[in-house]
C-alpha cells in the first residue's frame, strides 16, 4: 500500500510559520524531509516551554516518541560544521532529543557548503553595494552556483576516498580563487584539515535517500516535506533577482528528493495573516507608517539568522493567488492572526494596477515594475479582542472569523488551521 507525501510550503516571502504547521503533523509523520535550501532558513517551534530554532533539520525530528526520521535531500546545500553544531544545540535541550544523528539521513547527492562559499556570499553582497539582495550570507547562492557550474562537491565525494575529495576540493578552490583572488590560502588549508574529521563523523548519515524515500513511499510510510524559504523568493517565480537560489515551490519537492509527481498528496500553504519580507526587493503592500511598526513589534519580526528587521505590510492576496496557482495548495494554514488583534481597521491587497493593466493572479516579472504597482485594497473591521486563548474557530470574534473566511474566498482555497500564538497548542484546526 503506497502513500503520498504531504507538503508544507511558504506562500509569501518566508517566515510564515511553516515549522509550526509541520509540527501540527509531527505525530503522524514517519519521515520528515527538507528538499532544498540550507541554513538560510529558520523554523521556530515552541513545545513545553522549550523554543527550538531549526535551520537545517526538518521540524519533524521534534515529534514525540522521537521516532521520526529526518532526511536532507539531494536538493539541499549543507554546511556540515554548522549542521553538526545545530545537532548539538538541539540535542542539548532538556526534553532530550539526543539520538538525532541516528535518525538523520543525508543524500549522497546533496552539495556541500564550504566556508569559502560563505565568504564569497559576503563579497558578492559587498560588491553589489546599494543593490545588494540582503542575503543571509550562509553561502547558499555561491554553492548552488558551483553546483550548476558542475564543479561542486557532494556528500558522496566526502564519504568516499578522501584523496579524491582532496583533488576535487583543490580544483574547486583554484577555480574560485581565479574569480575571487582575495580568498586566502589559510582558509583553504584550515578547511581541508577540518573535513578529514567531519567525514568520519557524518559518514553514517550519508546514503542514497532517493532509494530510501521511494521504498518508504511504497511501504506506506507517512512522509512530510517541509519547505524552506518561500514562493516569492523562489529562484524562478520569486521577485528576481531579490530571491534565494533554489526552487522553494512544489516542483522542488520532486527534484530535490527524487520522488515522482504522482506521489505528492496534500500541499499546504503556510500564510502569515499579514505580510513580511526579510531583505531587499519590491513589496507592494509594505507599510512604513505606525501600523507597519505595530506589526513589527507585535509580531516580533526580527530575523534571527541575521538579526535583521523584517519589513511588514498588509496581507497581499495577489501573491497568495499566484502562489496557489504555482503550488496547487489543497488547504492553507493561517498563522499569527493574534498579531492583528489590536488593529481597528485591517486592509487586504486584492489587485495591482500598473500602466493601465490590472493584475489579480500574477504580477510583473520585472522587479522594478513590481515596485511601481499601485495596490487596490479592501477594508475590514478589526476585532479589538485578544485571540491568543481561543482554540475553536467558532469562538473567535466574528470579525476575526470574517477575516479568515474573506481570505478563503479571495484565494479560493480552504483554511485548515488558524494559529494564534507561537506555542504548539496555540492553534485551531478547522477540518
Ligand atoms: P518559518 O520560517 O516559516 O518556519 O517561520 P519562522 O519560524 O521563521 O517565523 C515565524 C515566527 O512566528 C516564529 O518566531 C514563530 O514562533 C512565530 N509564530 C508562529 N505562529 C505564530 C502565531 O500564530 N502567533 C504568533 N504571535 N507567533 C507565531
Ligand atoms: P524561512 O525558511 C525569509 C531571503 C534573504 C534574502 C534572500 C536571499 O525561514 O522562511 P539567501 O541567503 O537565501 O541567498 O538570501 O532570501 N531569505 C529568507 N527570508 N525566510 C527565509 O527562510 C529566507 N531564506 C532566505 O533574506 O532576501
Ligand atoms: Mg523562518
């Protein structure tokens, strides 16, 4: 009896609460996977007064019983030193998640992020000056660049004959040094030394995850794929060039794990009840007034990977429709509804106007055009009541229910969860 994988994806510009939605599925998950990106991602989950920040490990590893296997698929880019540090950090928490390495499988086809990729990320951002993307400087773009340039190094290379790894490593460094002469030889030597030790430590986790996942699907295991980043920073569909370097949309699940399209089942879109964006690039519904500041403060919108402020604005249904069109959401999870509790009048962006053309389900591909659109809004009355303790949809204030139902109607996708706080239990399931 074969199964289909359940997917959770970010519908906006990231940090929608994907981790929290994945955590709702955790007790029904045998295998939790990441299919793309690296530790540019941060997923926060609060369980029993412990707050976990996961960068690379999929959130399913926190499920009770600690039986869930974590998979980092071929589409991921992984800094092994930082992954091992994350394993130590999560393993040291009081609820004793201490068998992480026994439950972690890393694709032998996943690419390695080296320290010099992170150095290059910083250099590229410096070179771009005022046009910088505002990357997380985790080396994501440079690693995907070496991957598609066919000079990258994969996990399988590290776990085989170290001499061969050394040759590839030297070739990669030589190639990069021609483009970035300031890369120091010391950086190279120190890194090579480090990898001798890391190889032994990580070897037991590295395997053919394509074979593993397909056999798990065939035997009916419950698989959850946890998206990192989000649709609007997808390398193809996002606000290019202000994007990340992987496909954070549904196609990335198949290419990043090696599973067939027909084995994708439910696709859940995580949607923040308003909009935020970390880093540069166009943001049509951005608020720079007191309500933007209110969303920032109430929503605690600081990106922990970089300590940067997230820009805040009203919910934008144009990007939600676009995101739905690409990913085919079967249901949505709306998070952070509680952040709107004290706002008397709430707006939702429903269309854009630019040079006489109206956009309702898509947007100009060119970022400077997108930055010029005029947004049309609808206005709803707020509820001016705290929602944090509500656990049933019917118990939400009428105007809060109305807000959720309006989103459902405008986007055309049912809402399955409404979250009203960061803790695991601060959520309601609608169906
Ligand atoms: P992800 O990257 O999509 O997994 O999202 P993040 O975890 O980076 O960002 C979401 C932030 O909002 C985290 O700090 C969560 O703890 C927090 N959060 C999630 N759901 C809610 C909610 O319903 N209300 C509030 N106030 N905070 C939430
Ligand atoms: P999660 O999974 C929000 C943004 C960065 C930058 C751009 C490119 O937590 O939702 P990169 O380092 O990937 O080359 O940066 O993408 N970005 C994110 N923004 N949430 C994320 O992940 C992000 N991952 C990357 O801020 O603008
Ligand atoms: Mg995040």
